[in-house]
């Protein structure tokens, strides 16, 4: 059994990618899915959001430069037996340039992650991407089985979606990753009191139908506060609406992608 690789991508920043990477990973682990969250963003928000130190040499920077492996960089995340992480560090910012200089620069991450993916120790790998369709995000798409798009419930939400979906098609057509699939679209920062929220969800459902997860993540102060305590929402406020939504999302993800079975 190999681990299923998910990338949480969208070239837009501030749409809830990292919040989703953290809390989906945590919720999957809580349900017994052995999950490795890989922080690919030089800003390392997922790393600090789970209370991990930005250790020098702890990120995938060196492995992506051809030095050392991914397996030895996997760290347990104390609060949860099934949750592991490869942290990021500022060095990762330079990787974009490093990658350009390598042959097969699109598939470096896939190669680096191979031992992790093929290990019997993990069921899921979740990649948290920087907010741009640069080398790291491209590499994540080349390494993933499924793309999960976090989409903020706002006016013109779908603008820019076409761009990332085109990249998915191109990577597939070029044979870089012919297994890559759009795994689902997650509506984030949903406010059910506004018509706009409902309208946006309606529009996205019209286009993408059941690819849209039934679980929608509400706009919630609790979700935005938790990272400053280095905690997932399940440690910070386990009974909040945000925690319920991410728990439900994890159930859907387990069901949809037959994880840990
Ligand atoms: P990205 O990784 O796409 O840049 P983040 O997950 O970091 O996005 O979220 C951007 C900001 O919005 C952060 O300050 C985060 O705490 C906040 N945020 C994310 N999801 C929610 C939510 N559902 N409700 C309220 N604030 C949120
Ligand atoms: Mg982020």
C-alpha cells in the first residue's frame, strides 16, 4: 500500500490553504489515517501553526538540492500519534532557483517524496503550497495524486481557477503526471448569513457538481486564532463550528479516496 498524495493549491494567497492543510491533516490523523503534512511554503505558516520549530536543515530544501532524504526529516507532531510533519524554513525560498538549474526540474519533489509514499508507515501525504504557481507548486502538482483547491467564498471566487486547472491539464498531457486528478473543491470562509456566500457556492456547484465537498468551512475567528497558539483547531477549540467542519471534511476525504483501507 502506498500513501495517497494530496496537494492543497491555489495561486491566490489568503484563501485558507494552510488552515486547511493543518486541520485536514490533523483530522485525518485523528481518524487513524497516518498523515504527513509537508510544508512547502517558505513562510512556514503550517510549521509554526502546528507549533513546530523551524529547524535549520529540517525542511525539504537539502533533499530537493539532491542532498539527503525526506524520510529522515519527518517529525512526529506531539499532540497526535498519527500526525507527522516535514517543516519548512526560509531557505525554501531559494529552492525555486535551485530547481530551475536541475534537469527534470518538475519532478524533483516527486522523486524526493517517493520513499515516503512507498513506505508502509504512512497513508496520506498532504502538501501545503505557497500562494503562487511557481516551481514549488508545479512540483507539488507533479507529485500529487489529487489536487484539492481551497476556494474562498467571495465575489469572483472562480476567477483564476481556470489557470490552475489548465496547469493540471498541461502536466497531464505532457506526461509529467498522468495520474493527477482534481480531487475536490473546498469552500472556505463561508458565511451563511450572506446572500453572496450562498450565491458563490451555488455557482461553484453548478460548474463542479459533486467535486465540491459537502463540508464547507465557516468563517470563524477561532480558526484564525488557533495558529498563533501553535495549535490545530482540535486542540484550540474542539467544539467550534470550524472543528466540526474540518472533521466532516476528513470523513469525506477518507470516504472519497478510500484512505487507510
Ligand atoms: P493561505 O494559506 O491560502 O494563504 P491561510 O490558511 O493562511 O491561507 O488563511 C489566510 C488568513 O485567513 C489567515 O490569517 C487565517 O488564519 C485566516 N483564515 C483561514 N481560514 C479561515 C476561516 N475559515 N475563518 C476565518 N479566518 C480564516
Ligand atoms: Mg499558506
